[in-house]
C-alpha cells in the first residue's frame, strides 16, 4: 500500500483547503485507495450525481490506479462495501432510469476494473499532469494499464450488459465545472478545479472576474491518450453504444446490441432515448449507416463508393472539422501539453469483432428505426427537424426506411394497427410524412434498399 | 380563347436551378420553382365549387379566403369565359395540395406572380417549369402580332393575366370580380338521401343525434309546442323573424332527441329539421352544403346564425346568436277561473263552543319508531359512552336540547319521513323514548294523542313553525315548545375543541439522480511515484 498513491487524497485535501475555495469531495469519506473510499469518492457520485450522499458530492479524479491497486482494495478490510444495500439500491435506481424492472447482477471484480479504468481515463485528462515529475514512458504505462482494465469480452447476458451501461452511460453524461479567470493577460481556464489562491493576490484578479461554466466532459477536446482510449470505453458497453450511437467506436454495428431491440422494454427505452435527441435524424443515420456497412450493402445501394466511416459519428465529424486532440485552456502557459504524443496516433483500439446475427436481428434494428420515425410523427416534430442540410448516404438510408414499411410488414407488422383506429388524424399525418419522405429520398435509393436490405429480412420468410 | 404554338413554350426546371427566365419565380426549400401566388383556371362554376368543397374537407378555408380573389375572366383572343381563382402560395407544399385538388376538379394550377403564371410542376418536371423564351415574345405571338411592341415590355394591362402552358398561352381579361364569401353563401344545397325506414333507423339520426334544430312555421308553432310539451321533450326555443315572413317563426333546440319524435316532426308541412354543422350554421336534414362549413367560419361573417333551408331553397340569417329560452316558458297556458254554476244559500253559522274538547294522551299498543329519547341527568355518563356506538349517519343527524328533566336527544332525518336514516333514538337504550305523531310533535312511547286528529291540524293547533318541536313529556302535562335555534348538533356538542399539531414534513429520502460532475483533485509532484502496473508485477 505504501507505494500506491494512497497519500494523494490527504495531500490533495491540504491543497484544496489551501486554495481557499469550496471543498469538492466528501470530507468524511475514507481514502481513495481503499474500496469504500473509491466507491464513495468516485463510483457513487458517478452513478448518482452530486445530489446523492449530500451536496457537493463530486466525482473525484486523483492519480491513476492500476490492477495492483484493485487487488489491494479487494484484499483490504472494507471490500464488503461492494455488496452494501445502499450501493445496491443506487445501482437499481440508476438502472430504473432505463427500464422499469431491471435485473442486475451483484458488482464483481470486472465491474470494479471498469470503474478503475474509467477513473484512469479521467486521470489521463487531468490538467495537472504536467506538474507530475515522471517520465513520459510512465504515462504510456498508465495508458496501457488503463486499456488493460477496460479490456472486456462481449457481455454474455443482458443483465451484465446493463451493469456495464450503468458506468459507461454515466461516464458519457459526466459534467465538469470550469472556472475561467479573467486576467490582464487573457483568460485562464481551470478545468474542474478551483483557481489557486495565488491568482487572487492583493492587487490581482478580483473574485468577480471569475466565472463558472458547466460543460459536458465528453464533448470537450481531450488529450491524445484519452481519445485513443475512448473507443475502448465504448466497446465495453454495447448498450451504451446503441443508446448513444454518436459516440460509437469505429466499426461498431447496431447488430451487436440487437438483442436489446428484440426485448420490448429495452427497445422502448432505446427508441425514446433516440427520440429525445435534438439531432435524431443524424442518430438514425448513424444506426442505419452502420447497419448497412455491416451488411456490406453500401456500395450496392449507393452506386458510388462512399468513404470509410459512417457519417454523423462524432469522431468522424471532428476529423472532418480538423479538430484533433487539444489541451484546451491550460491554466498557465507551458503547464500542460504532451508535445511528445504522436498525433497520428491512429486507432489503438481493437478492431471490430465479427458480428453474428440472423434476419430477426436486422428486422429488430429496422423496426426500431421506423418506430423512431413514428414517435417523431406522434410528437409533431418530424417535418420540422428534417431539413435539407444532411444529405449523406447514411441519413438517406434512415429516411428511406418508412418507405420500405409495406415490404417489411409481413415480418415486422404494421405500427398503425391500433394507433390508427384510435386516431384517424394520426394515420393521415403518417401518410403525409411518408409522402414528404418520398420527395426527399431518391427513388433509386428506395428501390435498391428493397432489392437488398429488405431481402435480408424477408428472404427466408415463409410465404 | 387560347392560341396553340408550334413549339414548346415551357422548359422543365433543373434540380438546383436558381435563375429563371420568368420574373417572380424562385426556388423553394426543395428546389421547386414557385411564385408568390397561385392561379387556378376553372372552365365552369361547378368545377370551382367542387374545388372549394374538396379543399374545405381537407384543410381550412379560413386559411385560403383572406388572400383569395375570384374573377370571371374573358380570353382576349378567341373569347370564352373562365373563372380565375388567385391566392397566395409561396410554399411548395401548399401548391402541391392546390394542384392535387385542382386536378381532381379537372382544372389546372399555375404558379407565378403579378400577371404572368406558368404551369406548376408535374411528374414530367418535378421542379416545375420556366419559360422557354422571353415573355414579351410569347405574348406577341399570342396576340398574333397585334398589340404593343414586344420590345417595350409585356404590354399586359392591370386587369390582364397571362397563363403559359406547355403548348399554348392565353391572356385573360378580368371581366367581373366575384366575392367568394357571397358565392359560398348562395350555393344551392345538394340533396342527401335519408333512410327509407325513417330517421330512427339511422344510429346517427342523420346527424341529429346530439342536437336538432326545428324551424316551425308561425301558423303551427303553438300546436307543435303543445305536442312536444305533452311528450315531455326537453327543449328550448326562440322566436325568429325570417326575412319575408310577417309573423315570427319558432326555432326549437332539442338536445339528444328521440328518433321516433324526429320521424313524426319531419313530414309535417311547415316543420323543418336542421342539422347544426358549426356553431353558427345549420343545414336542413336531407341536404348538404357543397362546402364543409365547419372549416369555413370566415364565410359566415358577423355574429349571425345561418340556416340553410333545402326545400325552401333559401338561406336565413338570424341577427345575433339565438338566445334560446327554456321550453316551459314558450308553452301557452290558459288560466280559467271557475265560475259558480249555481247559487247556494248561505249556511247559517252558529257558535261551536260546546264542542271544544281537550287534547289528551292515552296508552296505546301501536308501535312507532322512536324519534327522540329523554336521558335523565343521572344516566348522562352512560350516554357519554354510548355516543361512540352511534352510527355516523345517525350521529350527524342527531340534535340535543338540555331540559330540566334530562337531556333530550332528537334524531334528524326522521322528520323527512324517508325512513332510511337510523335514528339516534333507536340506538340509545336509555331514558324515556318519544315517538312522532305529527311533524314536530313528540309524545312518549306507548301513548297516543286522543282524539285522533289530522297530523297537520295538530301542528297548527300547537302553533308550530318551521323546525320547532312540541313535546308532551308525560300524560296530563302541557306540551313544551322547543324552538329550532335551541337545538344543538349532538356531535358538535359532545366533542370539545380539537387541537391540531403541525405535521412534521419529511424530505424525500432519495435525492434525484443526476449526471456526475468531475472534480480534478490537485495532483502532487510525486503523484505517480510508485505506480505499479500489472506488467511490473
């Protein structure tokens, strides 16, 4: 234990009080290096947010930890905290945000590894990295170790996948409060930290010159090491990738999580999560495009050969926009930065695994996407959102799906059977919407999809 | 009327085309060439009516009418009269709808602005059409060389409209302007077949299931009213003066009428059943207006109510919304005072003093439900305990009055004679019970007033008013009078002041789940000292 960063919480607490700002972590929690401390300082705020366990309960990011620390945690006295009833209740409540009656396995070593890995990813994005006296090789070892902690096989069962989604989904939702200090030299941004007191000298910046900004952590630029690790994080949880396909790793396919779309509660949750997004057309395009790419139909449907990625994925959009890794707003010039990092760092993530699927899986994905259209028509939100801006092949595929409904009906059924009886105006709106789509999507695309994609669903269906 | 050309006058607009030969054309969001206005050319009035009818069913005419003009146009070359409908439509979707409906009415839609219009898009040209040559040349050809010089502009006057199609172009001069609203009001109703077996066989009663309006001619109004009154039909009515009638007609409103009744009323000459189609319009049953009036409230200006009468072929305007009066005030009632038919001799009155007798109590075996009980003060402790056993309805109705002999508990509800309420006097096994022989007159149980007078007379003899009581406490004693205000509610009297305590509010024990927030704890200089990965071990 002595060689672990167990001393860090104590040192950090001293620093924070020295900074004269609010205390960010729970004072009474055990040290970070112990299992109860890690749960209280990192996992519980990650799953439940700052409101759980009292105000100011923040996701503390300390020095990165390794598998050795994990073994030490498990061997220590407080390892029973994993199975405590409060923690179990919190996990169940977190899961109930997705499905009403979740079935969760007890947390185990694998889940602890996942939390440690997520902590490692956040630690590699820590603004104080440049202060640490160590060699760059050590940071590479940290990255390798974090990747090892995040190396998981595909989940064997849905409950296991749900447990992983709890952590990874909360990880995607993480927020960060940045403090921006206006000085005569310009603005200094303190990412997730309180500005040090030395910034407020007698004649220095006035506290009124400090403003706070709450940002979503995942949407901010990250260091190169973190960007290399993010695909590994997303590979851990297929359910999270399905719910947030914009952050899906390269090579991802919705068929990997088609099991969830064949389960009614999960399918409902997924469709409504998609429908809540402002850019639901882009999301639908990613899912439909990824499906088409997995089935190797892109060149067949769209005569020319599109680019390698699926348009709309955040990574692809950032690549197109020329955004690379960035050390945004380093507090002081020269404090942060990884000059030695290979920018072309390529993808070190594992290549996409081979996906096994049957026609029911393809049908489930198509059904969910068509249901997304239906929800938006129900919400009177469909026509407003569909503009002419997104005309890439993936979005066209997504927009063409309601036009395939008559061909898919023998297998997928009709969404209007009961709804139309209850609401005739809705049936009319749905038809108008389909006519509207028919004006947007080229007829050749629809015909090619009927000849290729639809055949994958209805081909062997007994007539 | 039109001049056919040897060459094509229009050319399809290409995808993404932004510049057009014809002024006023612009691409909309989908790239379709549209103008500010749309023009529909109808060859006859019935096609125009079909168009308006179809539009009102599908959308609201109130949207179309404010910008719509209707003109009777005459072709400058060749003669011929057409109807020109112009309206604002700068949106491809609105134009698509107009084009579809115009096609259904066998007419053609043109897009453009000002005085020049070209054919709207079709399957052969999904983005619409533009002029193949300059407009001035085309118009010069239309006029056959006559008219103004093409080099000096189009030469169209203010009241002329040029329409360019694939292979012909024509110029119409506006001859007459038609008010669309008055046109709609003047349209003749169409007959709609009614069920041969009568309205009652139709579950919807031909649209009269919820409400029916009945217009009754003045001559038979009273008899129809009397009939409906006898049948106890709930109704309301108002007398309205129709335009050409001297006496006011009767307009009746029947809510949820019976089908049989409607079948009786409909064949009566002078009676018309009207179906309310909107809050301010009603159409005679068996007829239908060509326009869906529910979607065209602006066609009916003002506050008037419009009655479309099919058999009479008239539209009646009733000033202001009719204020219906309940039917009972419409029925004519005749009050006759009976006259004496024969004369009688006055009876000779004599003093009846010798007949006066006293009202006494006598034992009786008749069983009556006790309405009150007089609990002696000695037994008041028992009463205090027994109150817990009294059923809530009996306790709520019970009242009490403290007397010198004891506490009298009177049960309410029994005076109403409904017999449904269990009285407190029945429940309490204490004291002397009293029964009610007349409203407000209590006598001891097992006794009876003698002689047996009418209950109302007893009450009058005792000078009882309102909810006052008169109690015969014992045989031979005079009754006592208890005024209503002396009675106290039993439940309120027995329970003292209740004190409430402030409820202790508990915060919800589980706070809401929110996204976590990262706090980057400060890293020391030696944060990674001693970092051991699995490779090291």
